[in-house]
């Protein structure tokens, strides 16, 4: 995964309901084996802040997930 990629949580792939969408804003190493910072957008997020995440728990969003 690279900066600028759109991602969602792996467990949400294949659901018929709305998915959370995030933008990778930084890569690196953080505590808890996190290796990316994601800017999440969604309901209730008035001012999104980057959250460290483990990329193994995320999936890239591509055309197959949006059509």
C-alpha cells in the first residue's frame, strides 16, 4: 500500500451496506505493528484525524468494490 491509496477494512469487503473509506496519508512503523496512517471519512467524522492501522487489516478499494 502506498500514500494516496483508498482503503477499507478487510471485514467490510463483500458487504451490501456502505463501507468505511480511508485515504493512506503516511507509511512507516508505529506501536502495535501499525504500518500506515489512514484518514478515515464517514458519518459522524466532523474533522477526520489520521489513525495508525495495520495494513493486514485493510483492503485496497478498486473498481471491483465500487461497481
